C-alpha cells in the first residue's frame, strides 16, 4: 500500500480536497486502484450537527455517514463509494480509545496522546486503506489522505511523523499545499507564508516531497526557484496551481507539470509515462466546459445561500447535468426569506430583486434545510413553480414542502403542515420518522442508500416508481 498525505499550510479552504482528488484522478487514470481518507481535527463525532456556515454542506455517504464535503469531491472525481470510517475526526479517535480503556484493553496503563491516540490513528488509516471502494471490490493500491497542522491536529501530525517510518520511505509521500499571496499594493507574489509553513511542518517532523503553490494568477519562474531554494526541494518538486475557470482543469495542470513521472519514481509505481484514455477524456470535458455557449438558469431557493459551499453537491449535480446536455449552468442563489411578505414590508428592494430572479429562472430547485425560518418563502416559490408550470425539483425539505403546498392550495387543507413545524396540526401531511429521536441530535436521521420495500404492487407510489 502506498500512502500520500496532503497537508495544508497558511489557510484552510485552499483546495486540499480538490488537489488530493485530482492526484487520485491522475493515478486512477494510470490504472491504479485509489482510496481516500479525510482527517478533520474537530472533536465532533461527525459533521451531522454542523451549521452549514461552519464547514459548508454535510455530505451523506451510501452507508448513511454524515461527513466533510471533501469526501464528496473524492467520490465525484474518483468515481468511488466511500464509507463513514473514511472520515476520521478527533472525536471518533478519542471515543474509540476511551471505549478500549473502559473495556480494560490497556491493562491499567496510563492512557496518553502518545502512544495510544497516535497508534489508534495509524491503525485506523491502515485498516481503512484496505477497504475496497470500487465496483470490482478489489483492495486499493494507493491511499490519499488530508489533514491540516492546527493546534488541535497535532496528534495526527505526530501520528504521521511516526507512520512515515512504519510505512517506509518508498511507500509514503507528503504533499504540502500552500498559498502564495499577491498583495495589490506591490503586485508581487510573496513566498514567505510558504517558507514559514514548510518550516513549521519540518519542525513537527514531516518533510514535504511536493509543495503545491496555490495562487490567484500563474506563478513566475523566479518564485518557483525561490521556494525551491528556501524550502529544501528540487524545482520540479514545486507545483503551481492558479485559480482556473473550473476545477476539472486541475488534474490537467498537475499532469502538465510532470506529476505522474514524479510519483512513478518516488513511490516506485508500476505505470507508463503515456497519458491514458481517461485523462484524455477528462481534458476533452474540461475544454468542452469552457466553450459552452447555451445557458440554463436554475433558481436555488434555500436558507443558507450566503455561502455557496452549503449546497456544494446540489451545485455539482446541476453542473454535471448541464454539461451532459451542452449547457452552461447559471445557478442563482435566492434566500427564501427574501420571497416572504415580511421582507416586502421591511426591504421592498430585496423582495422584488429575489422575485425577479425567480421569474427569470428556467427551473426551480428547493433543497433541504432545518427549522421553520424561510419555509414560507420556499412555499411561495413552490406555489409559483406549480401554477406557472415551471420545472421544479424538491429535495428533502423541498419535497416535504411541495406536499404541504399542494395540500393547502389544491386540497384546501388550510392548516396542512409538517409535524416538525406544527406538532398539533389537524392535517399532518409530513410526519416524523420512527427512529428520529429529538433527544439526541447526532446520527438520528434515516440517511444513505436504502432499499424501499413496497407491501403492495398496486399503490400509486409503486406505480410511479
């Protein structure tokens, strides 16, 4: 098993997930079987109870695991199905170690961060790396993983410092992703943040094999040479990734800078130097994405529209669908509260702008959400889509509210509602699931890929299906 650790420096949200996914795509295109693990240093057991403004959307896996949105990138780029244990959190590791301690597995020893927590991290990574994630159910050959060197992530950094010796040099590679800022005042690309983050990583015992420099504009050769000199790596070990029109361009940028050749030598991989069919198809897709002329506009009526990452999977699904029919996606985010009568009273300009966007859209999508705030605006959008015969898709809460809207306006059940919002409604058209227990917040929803069993073949639902 070969392990590639992706660490982040300077700031989070710099694109570790996309870069790890892109490297996985390149290696997969060379015929290798790739799996991925995301390490998050927070103490939450999983991402299920996060506000979307904390970490973006919660990505749901086939096994019902609620995980970091980076695992969504891994699945989309690599065409694999991951499991909840592919997302490691500090909370999961500590819970695992505490459970072992309660069972007496440590035989009265003092349980410490080193060696018990660090050993648990290494064991988890080695076990999860072997789990098949492809359709052919064969064991992966390469495991990609990402973490960041915050103070709370120190046990993980220490675990990998030890792990590099356990795995041996020819099986372990560290990629460090760092920001090269370009202040407007001077217009000069600055290497000091990268130098400092590499120095800090070295001080923790990890030495980067590749430094991936993220920047707004393409980086000059002099900057590359400076980073090479001060960060103790060869110039070909410094890779540039500037902001591009679409993330599908990233694997091509990496490939153009000789990353396949580097990995072949560094990890002794059994691959050819020639680019594969998969990478050629990828390049064609990226080229096509940039030359699309027809536009399809979709209004996304949601509650967390201030941050586009809150609906990352919805956006990607729509983007892929638009690409499949040779259209460019114009996704208009509309805050559902701005469609409500209360906004018309408080801020009529906002209200009319939101309705103008909705009226212009070719289709309307209402995604999931929690709590009663903004539901009235969603109901207004659903009603408008139904009466004007606009293509509409309701996902999760969006679908539930479509049922409520139909019951109120077509069946004349004026108080029709979901028991989530009004437990005493006379017409509860949406009810709580039996296992949904409001006592505990985490892991109580029915999620993931599940088989639905129809008790009769002549029900309306069965016929529709």
